[in-house]
């Protein structure tokens, strides 16, 4: 957001720099995870795009590091679709040893034995965080499960927290992933349904000066409109930013429902964006359902033959997708 617009509405920082908004559900999840992590568990935390998975993981990691009861490791690889078991094991070596120049053995047998001994010598449980885990290959997920067993057999405890779109949860529940899925605790990080209005008020208050009230920035009806039309913190931050820019340009203060209507994406609730928020792009649908890419794209545009569109809709609904 431009500095002039921020000053116009009394904002002191952008919405992306807001503090952590913790709901009762998140507190419950934090407490649950803190109890499970020291025991050596495989956990999948799923949530739609923009629901706050990465922010929640960062907050949890921060608390665990501060408490010093477990060793926190995390993969920093930005190409999760290319990350494999070797990448994640390397992250474990670096963070457990606390030596970024650690010489990780290249041979698998020696590598696993050395990691097992390293975790055993640390005398603390270890937890590995993997964000965007929906991009991991199923062989990598199977390898992580087996790695946990190796560590456990050596007397150590390794927990792995996989965070990703609902596609991750659905994949783990599928028949081809029984070996891993049946041993995984699935936790859904729901978006702020029921707390969206509270979130809007908190966000405006957290990012503005003490002299500015949320209703100085948004009309009451506009706050209600945001809470009713949007579903995730990311959506609220993005559309609120666009509305403030438009309001600044037109000299509107506080922001009205009309400004929000003018800036809100007309396709926000279409089938394609809904599926993408759950981790199902056109290419993923092609891979999982053996559709043709061209017909998926026509389906998204509403241009597909009615009978074929009905078949695809039924397939997706039977798979539990938001269609």
C-alpha cells in the first residue's frame, strides 16, 4: 500500500506486518501439537490458501524454540515440488547439529545411521516442519515415515509436521497412501469462519495509530460486508488494501460498501479459484482424474458440453472437493 494512502487512513503499518491473530481453535491446536510433538508423531496440518498455515507454523516454531524442550528443524527449500527425502534429511542434519557446514554423508545407509546417532546424542525430541507439503511426492512422504521409524528404533524421537492445502489431507486419506495416511494425525486449520468480523476489527486496530478507530477506516456496514463475502485472512488483507487504495484515489473516508463492491473480484467464488484454494489446479485435476487439460479449462470457463460438465462435477463432489 502506498505511504500516502496509509497516512490518509491513519495506518502505521501494512496489513502483512500485523501481529499474530490467535483464535480459540488455534490455541487448541497449539496445545494439541505441543503434547504430540515430544512423542514422535507424523502430523499433517491442512488449510486452504490464505488460512494462515505458514503464520501458524512460524508462531509455533517460535514458541518451541523459546521453551527449549525440543529441537526445531525446518526445510528452507523453496521448490517443494523438487524437494525429496535427501533434502529434508539434510535440513535435519543442519538444525540438529546446529552446524550449517555439517558434512552430510552421501551414502544412504551411512547417512541414516549418522542421523540416528546424532538425534540420540542430542537427548531431546526433534520436530521437522515442512511447509507446502502438498507438493511432496508420495515416495518422499513414505520415506519420512520410515525415517521416523529408524530414529525411534535408535532410541530417539522425531516428529514431522507437514503443512499444506486440503489436497494433502485428501491424498493421505486415499487408498494408495495407507502406509503413511493411517499413521498420520490429520488436523484441519479452519479459516476464521465465525471470527471474520472480529479479525477485520483486530486487523484495523493492530495496524493503525491509537487515535484511530476501525470505524474511522471502514463503515460498520463495510466491515460486515467483508466478513460475509470473504473466507480467509489473506483475502481480507488483499481486498481491504485494494479498497483503501481506491478510497484514497476517490477521497472516500471511511470506506463504504460501494467501494468494496467495486474492488472485490467478481470471480472470487467461481469453481476454479475455489478448487485452487484447496490445492487443485487444472494440472492436478488432470493428473488425479485423468481428464484432458483442454476440457478442464473449458469446464472452468463454463464452456464444456453440459453432459460432460455434469460428469466432472459429480466426480469432484464424490471426491469431496468444493464444487
